[in-house]
């Protein structure tokens, strides 16, 4: 799978699960700004590691 397709897949995953990821982060830190920072850092790391992600099985 090429990088553009992986990038689109990652964006879709982020869009689909952003609320769940935020809630999980918030449950640990109990602070909305820190939870948002955690989500942002996670997304950033995911994009930096895009080439290391495994392609899903159809």
C-alpha cells in the first residue's frame, strides 16, 4: 500500500476514534488540556511512523 493510501487510512481511523482516544487520555490525566496534548502527540507520532504501520487485512 502506498503512503497516500496509508495516510488516508490513518486519517479515517483518527476521525472515527478521536472521541474514544480523548476519553481514554482524559481518564488517566483528569485534565482536558493535557488529554488534548496527549491525543495530538499520539497523532503526530502515528504520522511520523506511518511507514512502520502494518496494512490491515481486507
